[in-house]
C-alpha cells in the first residue's frame, strides 16, 4: 500500500469516527479522559521504555542537547500528562452550548450552537507529550484527531497512541477517533495536506520551516503560528521599578518559548534612566543585549551593536534586541514592520496611551503593564491550549476547547414562513 493510500484510508476512518464523537455525551468523553489518566499512571514503565529507544537512536544520530531534552519523557512528565487529562475533565464541554439566543420581529429565536470542527490533523515535532496534550483537547471538543509526530519520537508516540485508543474503546467511543501516522516517511505529510474531503483543519506545531511547508501544501484551512517575535514598549513616564521586573521576567524566565520577549523598545525620554538599570538586571540574568546606536550609547559595555536582522528575530535564547524610539507611534511602526502578531505589551502610567496601544497593536494578545509570558491558555483562563494561532480567521491567540469548535446558527420557530 502506498503512503498516500494509507493516509487516505486513515482519514476516511477518522471522518467516520468524528460523526460518533460529535454526538457523544460529555460523560463518555470524560470517562475516556479518566481512563487515559489511569493508563498513563499504570503503564508508565512501558511508555518510558519506548521513549528510551527513541533517545538511544537520537543520541546515535548526534541530536543536540536541547532537542534531546524536548524528546525525553520522565516520570514527572508522565505525571503531568495524567494531570492534564484530569484538568480537561474539569473544563466545561463546549459542544452543544447555545450562545446569544435572540428573538426576531417575526417571533423566531435565532442563536448559535457550538459544534466540533470535525477531523483535526496535528503535525508536530520532538515533544512526545504533545501526542497526549493535543489529543485530549481535540477529543473533548468532539473532534477526531490524526497525529503526525516527528520521526525522532516515533516509538514514544506509538506507545502513547496505543493508550489513547485503549482509553477511547473502554469508554465506548470509536478508537479511530485518535490515530497516529505510523510512518516517518515525509510523503505522509504531503498526502495528508491534500485530504480536504476528510480532514477539516491542520494544526502544525514546530519550527517555522515545518509550518510554512504545511501552509504551502494544504488544501484545507491551517491554524498557524509562524514565529513569536514579542515586543515590550517602555513609555515615557513608565514606573521603572515595575517595568524592570516585567522585562526581566518576560525575557529571562523561560527564553526558549514563543511568548518570551525578543525586542525591547524604549521611549527616548525614558531611555537615559531606564536602559542602564534594566541592562544591569538583564546582564545579571545572563542576557546578551543587541542594541541600536542610540541605545548602545547609553549602555556601553553592557551591550553589543545590533545587526539589522536582530530586529524581527525569534532568538529562543538569552538574547534581546534593544531600540530607542521617539514616540509610541514609532514603537507601533516598528512592531508593524518586525512583529509576528503574537504578543505585544506596553509599560505605561498613561491611561489614554494604554488604551490606544491596546487598540492599535496587532497581535493575538496585547497587554498593559504585564509580562509577554501571559500569552498562554492556562494563564488566560482557558484551562489548557493546543497552540497559539497568529492568523485571525477562526481563532486568534491561544486555542482552548472553545476554539476547537465552530458555531452554527440554530433557529427555533412556531410555523413561521418567509413572505
């Protein structure tokens, strides 16, 4: 059987399973999640053994330390995956919820009902825990899911997918609602991207190269997140104590994630006092500063000259671009030219400029006097997320259960006819 044929048959099974899952009661979906949590707890050694085979192969292939770290499952990670299942049980089931039922002049009641998207294809790299984290959200929202993990985690993902199918079956739900692509052949991704009769949406999670490859090939909608180039703008008159704390957290607390700060913009009137103090704090935290000429004149040995490509760069490291700007308009222009629609924040004591920044900054989360690190489903009250969308159609920002559904119109009448 060719890879294309195998992928088509898998997608057909997923489409059929999605019909049953869309009609499944919330109790059955929660039973699946409880069963899965128990399996993750009781079969941990089996999963860790499979992960060990992936790690051994990765080391033999010369995988670097950061990627090895992302690939590695531990008892603590296994416990976290089981905990995630129980957290999702506690979240309200969005499927079937009716929003904003309003009467029309003719007596009709018109509202919108949340419905599953259908079949979601997840394409992701490295982290095998994504197999669980993505699947439980898709399934709780009534969607079937096709999982295409990276070749480096194939053994781990096979073991985890086996638990997903076992937990579904024991809850009376179709096992084909969760399927793992069993091959490392790259042709599988190209084939999946052409199966729009069966797959309703693709969500790629990984490097920009992977995402752009999926976008260029897909014939169905793609919920995408290319880069996290996050900015913070320090306004004239900002509270410098608060701003320093926020900037150090945004950059240094976890620099390798998509909501970490990558560029600091400072108003020319704030720069002489704020830049030296924040630079000292950032340097103490191990951050390398790459500064524009005006910032460099204030920072001296605390920074190095920025190259043009440092602005708009997602460093994924303890590196921060720094620029002095003449106004909030200049800061917003810089964000427009170099941002990635992910996260932008302003540090200010001026209520009017705060509101203007909220309105004009184009990003999936815009904040005032807070860290960029809050652009996260759990931190924003979604409970859990499948990723952060930086495209505006359907979802913008962290995608939780509600964002994994759509809404159809429902109309309740008493015999009305249109004249």
